[in-house]
C-alpha cells in the first residue's frame, strides 16, 4: 500500500470522526431539548391538574352550600325566627307544614323571604320539638296550655303515629254479665254487682298510638277500672288494675284510691277520679311504653316508659254495679 493511499484513508477517517462528533453533539442537544419540553409539558399538566382539582373542590363546596341552603329552612312564626331542616317539617307528608314546604300550599313570606306563620311561637316551639322527637309532651304548665297545644296540632294536621284500630267492645272477650248494644259502642252491666271485665277491639296493640274516650254512667263509686292488659285474662269475672285482680294497668274511678293501679300497687298518682257523665280518655303509646289518662279533657295521670307495655297490650275495662253503662264516644286511630 502506497503512502498516498494511507494518507487518503486517514483523512477519510478524520472526516468521519468529525461528522460523528457533530452528530453526537446535535443528538445530545436534541435530547436535552426534548427533556426540557417534557419537563414543561409535565409542569403544564400539573398546573392544569391543580386548577381542575381547585375548580372541583370549589364546585363541591358550592354544591354543599347549595344543598344546605335547600335543606335548612328559616320560618318566621309570630315574629320569632325558627331554623330547622326541611326533612323535619316534612316528616308527616299530609301535614300543613309539609304541604307548605313542598310548594303544594301557598305561603306568606316576610320581607326577608322567610315563610311567615301568624301563630303562637311558644306553641310552635313545642310543635317543632314533637316533629324532631316524634314524642308528645308529657307535661304542661296548665290544662289551658295542653288544650292550646292540641289545637295547634289540629291546625297543622299533625299527630303521633297511629295504627288502625276497631274501637268497639268485643262481644267474645267479656264477662257474661255484660250486654252490648249500639253496634258494640255501648256496654251495660246486666248481671249482679261484681267484677265484669271486657276487652275493646279485636286485637293486641303492638305499635303506635291509640286513644279512646268513653262516657261513663256509674251508679256509685266502686271497683271500676279503665286501662290496658298485657294479655287476655283467663277469666272475665275478675277485675284488672285492682286488688287481687288480673294483671293490668287501670285508672280507678273513685277518690278513695286515685291513680293508675297494677293490681295492689299504685304505679302513678292521679289528680282526678270519674263519675256519672264524665268523659274518660285513655291514650297508649306502645312504642314508648306510655299510658295517659284525661277526665273531661284534663290530663290527670300518666305512666311512662313501662317495659311491659312496650311488648304490646289490649285495651279493656272493668265495670262493677248493675246498671253501669259505658259508651265509646271517640277514638283516634
């Protein structure tokens, strides 16, 4: 090989080295540019992601606030403001309040846009508490306050959860000394003086609230009782809620032993007895184990949170003297 040939090959090699070096530099420059572009793209993506998350959080916050605005209701009742949940006011779908909140009933609003009710705010506070707890007040300052409260319940078409109940004297669950008339609404003692027990209705009450009013004719104070029994008695010629009687809780008629009795035990005092012509109202709330009595519309006795009553009860009465007549005049079912 000649010297010229060797020199030519060396020059060619040097040229290829220079081209490779330029290519390598260019390639590194391109890679660096691509790396920087990827970094910029990543940063732009992270910024977009951050903005998206911020907007998402803001929308969620707005939705929560909007939802709360929709769920929380302010009412102006007789000039006093009340704040509660829409679901509370709509608990009883057929009530006036539920119809007003749902838009089915036209409402009056005050200057700030709140629903305005021209009612007694003190009574409405009790109404609202009833809706929140589903429990009627157990104590009132006076009979007048109790009457006003129940009038407000009627105005708003509200009441405790009730159950279907046939309020008639049961012709099959009674003493033989009793006779029924007026389609089972009236019972009379036709036998001799003595305990004559009878059941009202055709079944045991296992839930809800039942209220029954009877008008009584009593020849003279004696072993009369109106109340509830946990079971059907084996015999109907023995009284309940009285001495040596069958198990039950009954309000006695005469002032000699005022109160709700369970056999020989006084379980709750009473401020009133009852006599001929009086209206005696029994209300039993099985779910809460509560038993209330009124005489002529005045609450006089209450037994609260009785665990046995919570298991279910029958409503019944014990009449005593021949000629005694009790008539069912009202029942709330």
